[in-house]
C-alpha cells in the first residue's frame, strides 16, 4: 500500500509492543532499559536514550512485527516521543511500588484530581527521552539534501557550528494559580490512545514557543472568576539553547552559497557545542510557522528547524584526543624511536604532492606549535606558529592548505578575495529569538585553538588585511560595535598562501618589491616561504612521472616509505603537545650569536635581503625549536633543534638563492659541485656513478669539457 494512503497507526497496540520491548530487551545479561528505570527514584536517571537499532535487533528475535513501529519512529518521530514517554511511565509504575501521591502539588478539589495526576507525573519526570538512530537505519545526508519530504522525519547530517546562543530556561509545564480561590491549573498534553489523536483535558503541555493560557479561573467553585498568575515554584523549566549550523565547504556545489539551519537543543545536550566545531547531528526536521507580523506576509510558507536528538563531535581538539588505548601509544612510540621519524612524519603530510619536503616539515611544526607562556605580570607569549607560502602559480600551495585543514582538529579555510575584515574577525547581528544585538565570530574566531588557512592572501584589500594584525600577535579580537565592547579569543595559527606582486617572482626586482606586503605583517610570520618554479630537467621529469601516475592509477606512485595515516599523525601530534620544552641556560649564548649573525647578513645584503628580521624572529627561532623538541617528546630543547629551526629559516629562501646563483654567473666548477651535491642529498645516498654525474652536468647545459675540468679540479 502507498505510504500516503496507509491506515493510521493503532497507538494502543503499538504501546503494548513497546512495553514488551522496554521490559524484555537485554544487553548481555542485563535489562538495558529496565535497569535505567530502576534508578529513577534515586534521581540518577538524567537521559533515557532509545537506540533504534535495538528495536531492529529485537524485531529479529521475537514473533511480533516491530517493523511498522520502527518505520513510524523514523517518519513521525515527534508524535512517538510522547508515546514513548507514556510507555516509560507505565512500565515504571509496574516496576515500582512507591506512591507518587505526595510528590506533586497539593490540590484538594475533587474536580482537579485528574489534573493533579497528569501534572504530577510530568513535573516529576526528571529525565529526557532521546532517539538514537545509529549509523545503519538512516544514511548520513548533506545539509542541502534535507528537503520538504523529510518534514517530521529523523535525519542525520554533518555541519559546522557558526553561532551558539545562550542557554535559557524554557517553560515545559506551567502552573497557574487563581488569586481568588487558590485553584491551580497545570498545562500538560497527552495523546489519547482511544482516538489516536491529541486530546486536551484541563491540562495542556507547552510544545510550542507560544501558547495562550486561560484568562479566568475555570473552577466551578470560584465565584469571583479571578485572574490567573504563573506559579514558578511548581512549574517546570528545562534548559534550552539555539545554535546555527552551516553546510561544510566541501559539500557546497560550484556557484552556490552554503546553506544554514537552526537547531534547537534541550536538556542534557546543551553547552556541548562551540562555534567552529564540526558536528554530526541526529534530529527531527520540523516546521516552524511564522508568528506576528511576519505571518501576514509569509502566508502558508513556514520556516524549518532541527530538534536535536544526538550530537557528536566529528573533530576533537588536541586536548580531547586521549590515548587510553595502550596499543595506540605503543605504536606511536615505535614511530618516535625510528631514526628518521621527523622526515617520515613530514612526508606523511599530503604524500600525493611531489617534493616540498622542507615545506612539509614546516607545516608539521605548525601543527605541533611551540609552548604558549603566560608571565607573572600577565604578559602572554604566543606559541602558535604562523607561516606564509609565497610562490609562483602551480606549486601546490592551495592543496597543502586544504590538506592541513583536514588534519587539524579545528581548521577553517577561506580566501583573501572572498573575505572581509569583519568576516575574519567578528560582526554584529540581531538575535532572531530575543531581538537583541549579538556578536558572532568570523573565521579567525571560529578557528580558536586551531588553524586558519587563508588562500590568495595577496588579493585581500589592505584595510581588511590589517584586521588580522592583532590576531597574529596578541591572539585576540577587540570589538567596539553597536554598543558592544569586548575582546574575543582568537588563539589560532595562520597559514597563508600568496602569489608575488607580479604573478610570478621577478628576479629583476628586489624581494621586498616582489612580496608587496607591509613590514608590520611580514614580521609576524615565523616563516616566509618563497617557492619559485624554475625549469630543471630532472625535477620536471620526476614531477611529470608523478602526476601522470596519479592521473592513471588514482593513487600516488609507490613510495620509499610507509606514510603515517592522518588519524595516527593527529594522535602523535596530540601526544607531542603534552610536552612543555624549555630553553636551557647553556643554549642562550648560542642562540643569541646565531640571531646576531642573521641580522648582520641582512644588513650586508641591503635591498637584496630576502627577509626582515626583528626581535620577533628570535621568538620564531624559539617557537620552531620548541616544536621540534615536542616531536622528540622531550621537555628540553637541544642544540640540534635550534640548528634545524635555523636551517628551515635558511631553506625558506633557498629557491631564491638558487635563482640568484644562476643569474650572477657563478663559477662553472662550483655550479657543477652544487648540482651533484643536491642530487645526492635528494637521493639520500653518498654514491654517484660517472655516467650519472655526466648526465646531470649535460642536462644543466654544461659541456662535457667543463665536466672534465671539474674532475681535474676534484682530483687536485
């Protein structure tokens, strides 16, 4: 029979079947739901979660057919929540001999005995009933795929939380008292099994945002027909919170804007979600008619919302990632004890992207970060590492940013041209529930305790780009708008990608002219990585083979190592961040000397200097060294860690140095020596044959006679 023409459900029969399920379902050797109900009188029962997969499993082991109940639970969830509430109350009464007559409000009139009975049961119910569909019964949908046909159904989807409202009390059971006769009226609702419809007695449950209470006392014994006043002491309030979720960026079709949806959270689920969290929500998709003046213009059109049943975090913060499993910790210790652990972890970042080993090492340190320190006088020294990747088009900058967002527990991706100053920091809007002006965080606030990736950083307007200066150093966002003056936390690491000022890096201009970024912003980046795309026959050939293999097979070529999975890499970084390394006294003179030498080299270079070193550069060296020590699971920074951080700072401009060497006409013998040295370092071997060395020299444009001269020079 067609679903739209089927007979209405028999609630009386379904209640009996649900009673059998609640009373008889066992999980192992225990009655799963009965044991929870037995803790009711001890007030230990806060949430009663009904696993719908249990009903599906129970249906296979009994003669009764529960498939209809399961279908109706998924398609008419709101009604069956009330039915389940009545079933639990009846089962609890059968299992308990404790009288409830002294637990509710005292009403002496005989005409209100029925009113008291219903009100007492609802008011005394301290637990919340939730439905858990699991993962088998309902497919995981995109927010865009929830349509009008899903109204009233239980749906499951993933989204990012963009706004979180305050937790407010919501009236669930209202008690009104007459000021003349003292008569009390309780607003409670129930479903009549006899008529299979909602029936209202002298009590009515508040299931909507608005309701119209009695204006006069309805008691027959009240001769004055006095006014009714809300008695808050005998009313029941529940925690209520509204959040706004947005479609994930990877689910948005080309040319569309992300969709948003309002989610209502009650009871135990409140205060679980924060802005920027990627969550998986199971809830009931319901209509929400417009009220007041909006209803005149909306007509039959209604708004929609989700009444949350289950909320799960899809991505956790590093501090939430606990390694309780001994096997996982042992496996991470094996990674840590490997001789080339540092390089293997770095190569595991986007292994399908060819090369860029040192860039990946820098990104690994960005994920691990340094140690944030708060001094006794309240001054805060940030530990997050900021990196800017500036280079020619086609060097996989954007792909690296996208991969970092996937690895990081909390990552926000945005583009420079599509971002404004308020979109990055915070903006003010009116709360649709209260009408008050509220503050909502932008991309940098949503990425708090995470990573904010900004692509096309050079395309941003200068006025918008200055909005992140405070975030990068002070890690706060100060707001003074619409009467709201506050400071928001933005403890985020910034990973930016930009092109040079002329599209490609032009070596005829100075590095400052190519970067085209203000010195105040450049000094805030711990690493300013220049990636130049220069023709090289060997590298171009290897890159072409790599790309062709990916297009042909759909996977990168067979690697010389076994990459660490993203989950294991995240666990390793999470454990590494528990260490708090410090700089020993014996390294202070060494670090000071290296910093002074770095400043002296830039002074000699003048306009051709590739960097802009300030006191912040010294802090960058310390942060990078602490991150490397964390990867070693050490609480003390070693000199090798400082040397590696200085090497990364040098390697960030190595492509520019190589380009200068080619343009300045370096001695051929020296150039051939550098070519062979670089080839040996890339291969990880100290041996090279005569034929290989000759081929490398000829491919770089040098004649065979020059190579022979190089051999004579080496033999001397």
